[in-house]
C-alpha cells in the first residue's frame, strides 16, 4: 500500500502555458519520501539530527503522461520498492484528483528515485533497524 500525500498546484509551480514546470514533480517526489518516513514514525529532521543520516539522490527518473495545471488537486503515491544495504529506491505516481467527484484519478506522471543512506561525510550507513524493518514491511505489502 503506498503512502499518499495531497498537494494543490500553486500558480508559482506553473509556466506561461499554465502547465506545471517539470522539475516540480521532483519536489512532489520529495514530499512523498518524507511522508513515507513519517508513516514509520520518523521525520526527515530526526533522521538527520538524531541519527546523522541523509538520503542523497543518486538516480532519478520521471515519465510525464499528462500535464498538471494550476489549482489541480494532486495525489502523490509513494512506496519503497527496494532496500539493499545502504541503497533505497522509491517509486512514485502523481495523480490528478477527479473534478466534480468522479471516481477515476488520472495518472499524470510516474517515476523513481534511488538514494544512498549516508552520514554527513557521505560515508555509507544503514537505516536504524526499526526503520529498515518498517520499509521492508511496506515493500511486502506493496507486492
């Protein structure tokens, strides 16, 4: 089961054609990652401050399917799909909530990011055990 977050497209996120600028999808991906950690009882701030860990991106991909526009209500679905040692992969779907209460969400974009868990000196580390266990449980639920 993916973790979801809702975002309303702000005017500042769009270009002159009233379409969301492509890089903003990566900002939404980050919102999703933060919510995955939060769902495991750990804020990103705690990860950095209490555990001296960060998650720099080492790979990213986004496939755009349909444009998001100003004032659209967006759902960001995020799930971890791989955890191997200090490397974690998250998968994302960006969906537009239906206008007028319809049942179907429209897929706007999908992608993934790969991260290395590391300390402030960029030395590879591992998640705390309870976080790693929570991530693995989410991966099993999503398969």
